[in-house]
């Protein structure tokens, strides 16, 4: 699975390409040290393949590498955070 970052001044998205289909996790940047994950979209063709979970883990790893925190507004990302207590270090 290939994950790329598309970034703008006010936010961005992580895009996963799998089997010719695209899933995304979007975020808004509240400050240089804080993002708000606001949406995860996985097309029907990719449901049940763990693509959303991979995007969530990627966001967590990027936050740790970048030294910033995440506010989980997206219901999917919020649920993943609740399932992974080891991710608490990246939450604000």
C-alpha cells in the first residue's frame, strides 16, 4: 500500500492507493504543533481490508516523528484511538 501526503497551507490529507482505488484521511492544521483529523474516507471496494487502520497508524507515526499532537474529530479516527491506548501520547 502506497501512502502519500498532499499538504496545503491550512491542512492536508494522507492518500492510500490500493488496487487502483484511493482512501483518504484529511486534517486541518490548527498550529505548527497541532492537527485536527476530521475525515476518513474508504471506498466500498477497499472496505474490510484494514486501509483505514493503516491510514490512522500512519497519522500517529507522522505526529510522533514531527513532534506534534492530534485532535481526533473524525469518528473513525476517534474509535481507533480508543482501541489503541498506546496512541495517547499524540493526543491533545
